[in-house]
């Protein structure tokens, strides 16, 4: 199945938020402060669990990240020779 495609037998389910998603504030060890919020894009019901009979839901969501504080020494404009030696984003 291609990303973004509805699986066979799947059904989009309308939804409404009972409350607005909250921002989570994270202080990083490098002194930066970021806020993260999850936004639900779509919910899909895709059959029922074979063991429990409960409905199965797939949730499409995206994370919104905003920078709240960045130490001046971390701000670099343009590309530098050190960019090619940077660490991978994920562990």
C-alpha cells in the first residue's frame, strides 16, 4: 500500500477535538528550548482486532515544532565547511 492511500476496507472517520492540543516545552542540554505539538490530520477505521473484536484505528498526525530559545553560539547562517562533518540527526 502506498503512503496516503486508504487500505481496502478502510473508512475515514470524522472527528472533533474535545480540547485543543497542548504544547510540550522541552529544554535541551545545549540550552535550546523547543515546543512540540501533535496535530491529528485524519483517522481511519480499518476493521476489527481478530482477538478482541475491538475496532482498529489508524491515526495520521504531524508534529509541529517551534523554537522558543536558541543560544547565540548555536546560530549559524549559510553553510560552512563543518556542515559535512555534522552528527546524524537520529541515534
